[in-house]
C-alpha cells in the first residue's frame, strides 16, 4: 500500500482523480485508466494496475459500486459508478483540495502587496 | 454486520478482481495489436504498462483484510504446515526445548523461592537474623570474612536489654524429637523451642488461643505448649476444649495455650512448640540459639546496627583472635538462603549451560533449513515478496517451536515439581516450598524469548544475505558455504559447554565415590540401629538413665541371633556433641579446645568392630562410682595431644577430670566442631555412659536422640519389632523414633551429594546427547551438500576412506576447537564447585582426561556415522545429474 502512495503525487491523489472521473459517467477499469492517463497528459506515471487496489479501497468505503456488464466493444467489463456517499465525499475532498491549492499558490506567488 | 458479510463474500470479491484485471490486460493487448504490434509484443507491452499484476492483486485483496493479523496468521499456518511436514525435525526441536526450558524453569523455582519471592510473612523486609561477622586477618595470615548466625545466651540478653529498635526472638536451630503421651499412647513428635515473641516477630497469629507469654519464656517458667493444626486434628480430633488442658510431654505436664493455623510456615518444621526460655546459663552457655528480629515502627536498620555495635559478649574473646568481630543484622531471607544457595547456583549454572547448548544446536538446525530454502526465498523475492514478509516467515518457525517448547517446558516443570520434589532432601527445599508462580513463568518466558532470538538470529541473517540473481542463476550449487562455517562454530560451542558440564558432573561423581568408598573405620554389615528421645524428665536422673540403658540392652541381648547390643549418644555417619576440654598433661598440656564427643556403653566399639589401637576399652567396672575415664580416637590423639602415647594422660572438663585409658580407631562422622567434608574422620573423645552427670544428661538429650544398636550373626527379619518389644518390657512409654541400618545413615549423610550428582549427571548426559545430535546433523548436512564434490573426487580416484575422513573432518575440526575451548573454560568455570568437592581437586587431570575422551569418542561416532552414506554415492550418477 505504501508503494502505491509513494508513486502518487500525494496520498489520495489517485483516488480523487478516479472519483472525479466517475462523477461524469460510470466507467470500467481499463477505460478509467486510459482516461486518467490522457487527461493528466501522461503527467502521472501511474502503472495502470495500481488503479485496482484504489478501486477496492473505494468499494470498501462505499464511495463506488461495481456491476458486471458488456461494453460497446462486446467485452465483459465491470463498471464502476459513484454512490451518493461517494459524490458527497468527492465534493468535500475537492473543495478542501482547492482551498489547499489556493493556500499553496498564495505562498508560492511573488509578494504582490509590496510591489 | 457489514464486515461479517464481507468475510463470507470475500471469495467472490477476489474472483471478480482477478477476472477484471485479466480483462484489462486482454483489452489493452487487443488494442495494441490493433495498432500493429505482434501479439507477443502487444502482450508484454500491456504487462509492462500494467505493472506487477500478482503484487497488485495481492495489494487489492489486502484492502479487504486485517492485513497484519491475517499476514501473521497466514505465515503461522504456513510455518505450521512446514513443521507438520517434517515431524522428525519438529519433534527433535520441541523435545530439546521442552527439556532445556523445563529444566531451567524447575531450577528457577528454587532460585525464586530462595532469593526473589518475599518470605511468607508480613513486611518481610523488616525481618533480620542476628549474625556474628568476623573480618580481618588471623595471626596465621589467613584472611577471614565469615558470617555465623548461632548465638549464645549472653548475646541474647545483651540484645534484649540494649537494642530497642527491634523486637527479637530466640529459637533453636532445629526441632527435637520428643515423646508426647496422650491417653494410653505415646507419640514421637517434633518439638521446636522458641521465644515468646517468635510468632509475633514473624507475624504469625494462632488459630486458637494465644502465643507464649513473657513469663512462660523465663528460665523455670511454667510449661506451656502450642500445637500445630495438623497435630491438633490428628491427635486431639480438633477438640477446642484442649485449650488450657495439660498434655504429658517429655515426661511432664504442659498446658496447651494455643493451636497454630494450618500449614503454618515457620523456619523449622514442627508438630508443636514450647518456650525456649533463653538465658546465659544451661544451653545458653554455648552458641545454641538463633535470633530473629523485627524492626519496630519508625526504626531503621542503621539504628539497629548502631545499637548492636557496642555490644561485646564475652565469647568474642574466645573466638579467633586478630579478626574483627561484630554483631550485624542481616536480612532474614539472605540468612535463610545461605546454606542452600551454593547447590542452587550450581544447578542453575548447569541448566543455563543446557539452554545455551540447546540453543546453539537448534540455531544450527534452523540454519540448515533456511539454507535449503535459499532458492525458494530468492524465487519469492523475484516475484515481488517484500523482505519484511520473508523475514516474518523466517522468524515464524522458531517462534512456533519456542512457544511449544516453553509451554511444554512449563508443564514439565510443574510435573517434576509435583512428582520429584519428595526426592529432594528437605534441607534443600526453601521456606514456603517450590511453586510455579508468576515470577517463575516470567522467567520461562524470558528463556523462551532468549532462545527464540538466538535461534531466529541465524535464519534472519542468512535470509538477508540471499541475493536473487546468483541464487536463481546457479541453482545447482547450494549457497551453503558460509553457513557451514557458522554451523562449525555453533557445534564447537556446544562441545565446549558440554565438556564443562561433563567435567563438573565427573568431579561430583568422584567426590561421591570418595566419600562413599573411603574406609569407614568400622564394620557396618548386620547392624541395626534404633534411636529414641530421652528428652524426658524421667531420665534426667543418672541412676534411672543408667538402669534404662543397662536393662534394655540386656533384654535386646536375649533376642535370638543377636551377637552384641550397645548404645551411644551418636553413631558413625552422625554428628557428635561438641564439647570443650582442657589437656592437663603431655606435650600439649594447657590447650583448651572443642571437640566432638559421645558417651557409649562398654560394648559400643565391639558391636561396631572399631579396632582398639592402644590401652583398653571401657568395661562394666567403669561405673559411676569408679574413677572417671575417657577414650580418644587416633585423630584426637594426633590433633590435640601431639603424641600417640596417650594412655594415662588426663583431660579436664570444668572442675572434673578423666584419665585416658585407651585409643580407638577413627570412624567417619558428620562434621560437628570442624566444618570438613560431609563425612570425615573427626577427632572424638568418648566417655562411659555411667559417668555423665545430671545437668549434662538434661541438656544433651534435648539435642541428641541416642541410638541403640544390635549386631546379629546374620540378617534377621522382624528385628525392629523385637528391639521395640525388648524396650517396651523395660519402659512401655519409650517408643523408638526410627530404625536405620548403617548404610542408611551413610545415605542420609550424603543425601545432598547424591542428589547433586544425580541431577548434574542427568544434565551432563542431556548436554552430551544434544551435542552429539548437533555434530551428527552438521556432518550429515555436509554429506548431502557435497555429494557432487565427493562424486568428482571419487571419480578422480579418491578412495571411500579418504572421502569419509575428508567430510568427517569438518565435524572433527569443530569438536577439536570445542574441546580445547571447553578445557580452558572448565578451568575457570569449575571454581564454582570448589566448596562441593572432597578427595578431588577442581582441576583433577584424571576427570578432565576421562570426560574429554568420552566427548571425543561420542564426537567420533557422530562424525563418522553420517559419512557411511558416502558409500552409497555413485560417482557416475552424481556427475550425470549436472
């Protein structure tokens, strides 16, 4: 588990990206991996497989639920969908993440007041 | 119950997970093929992008588990399975650990009871014994630093009158056998004489009635007795009306004032207690008291020792000149433990050695197991198992084995305490008995952890050393070279420690042999002895006493088959009475000394067949009205009179004196006046039983139970009954307390040596066995590991014999180093035995040579036995398997 987190940008980042992605529409594991890869401009060198431990964690926490189905390409896929609880969680997480980002960027920004 | 449902649906969760990961890989592969890659390339690219699938799956599963506990449980199950698969190995290890930890636990109950567990009294830290401490340098240049807890009446009076910081009580160092008359029966019971404050000082309250009053403890005070609960139950059927009534004890009425609680724990075992009435006269004229003290509220030990310091009993002046003598309060536990401490520490050292030997052996075995699994470990690491998981597994096996060993070891200790404790001489059992309490189990736990760490250490180091590539690349060669060296060192240490144990038990065996086989000085065959208590007011009168002895011996003489009958205050193998005397003439005239002594009847020496060396023996003519006479033994003549020509010389006893009429041979006795070996020839003088005066008769029969002895022509069945019947004719109220043959008395005198020899020999044998198993294991493993090398050697023309010697050499080299180190260690370690050895030096070359040869022989067997398997190695087939 620690290995995964070390590879993340920061603990929980991967989870947040997954949740955020699932907020738009339900996806199966492979599609989720591809989506995250593309939208993050390959910035995150995440092994595709590391998605799965994270997904299991979220299943256990009750933020997502999974159902087997058949994809457009006629594959057996397990589709993940955000639960109501998951939606609330991601909103909380995102807002606190944004607050943190704002804080960080204020500190990092050149001191405007003095200029 | 969400988690409960999850627990049962886990199988489905895992199956879903596997399937979906599988689908993921396939989808990616299909996509890559669509971009134009070959199926093979696509598949490996997909895998690369995916990461370590097995590991990720495991991590995903872990989400659903209580990781740590489940991992441990899984490792536990795995290790347990491995152990079940190797029952021989498991059994060996668990058995070794059980014996080693069991022995340590058992012996530690003694250490615990002696030194650690508080005495079974309230505030035991406020209890002390009064000791005489002698320190300094004697005129002969010998340094001295000794403590002695025997005190005389004057010291008691000084303490009582001058040391206000304590409440003190005197008591007799041992109980004495006395006869108790109840109804028409006479019972022989143990009477312990104690001061009025004895129970109060120890904090023991009576079950019924009261303890002694101060008045009852004054010289010539009223006769009072306190019964033990057990005696009260058996003899008086628990009758409460016994309080205030008189019982006939020692021929006089004693008022029962109290009954003690059941299982009362006193410093001396007793059936009843009577007041000791300490003072400076009578028995108080010698060091016949022991004194226990309790610190009064608000006082300190510094205060007590301050008050003790100015005290100067007159006996100090008679003691060793030149040394500084002072009275010191010594913690009671320390004082009580002293006599038992040495044997206990020797045993503890021996079992600690066993534990070390066992640990070294098991470490070697574990090492072999890990070495055999090197390639398995490397494979697992290559597949992504973290080192922590592998270490956890390496530690799990020793942990399980140690847990099993410790549990069974504690059981073994419990069992042996309950089954064999009765074999121990009662003198070795500490106050309060031996129990497995929390402290002992704590020690067992420490043993387990210690051994566990030792035997897990080597597998852990070996595991850490495993590197994946060389191990996997070269499967055929076992990476066991380094471990071979480690095992040799382990075996060498086992041999070293075993040799020390063997040498120790060898020395004790030689001591026992010396004590048992050195000439006794008399003929012990066909002699039966019987002792009885004459601590009875009827026999304080010399005339009555002499009539009893004379008439009872005449009656015993009438028993068919009896050759001679005699009586004496003490027997060979027993302690004699310590009595002072003055040499009146001859080369050492004027010397005042203390020696062992005894009164005897004229036939005493003839019945025991002790040879007369010079002069004459006592006769019936040496009566109370005749001139006082004495006989001395050869040692007495040499030690105190300075000449063998002693007939006609005179010894002074106070105002009286006696002429020496004969010299008699030495016999083996327990030490009295001089602390020698447990049995040795002591200087003894003898007086006729007819010439002992009234005050002496009264005192010595409190301490000694005299013995009647009969010599028969051949063994007679029913002799004890016949002797008792003869005695009953003369005095119906005088039962014999016990019957012994003279060899019984020898065994009794040597009981501590015997038990020491027995225990140490068993332990040394165990150590030898463990070491032999260790050497055998080392060489067997060497044979297995080097099959290929041996095959090549033999293919190149090496003979079978050369190959065997070559392989066994690794074992013998370890043995050689171990033996040398063992001999060196023995020279230092065996000093602990010095005080226990008689007739043999602690570096006895014969013993050391014998045990070294024994070790060497066992080691040779253990080294060459496994090499027989070399004969079955077929060079062709070993080479072909390459």
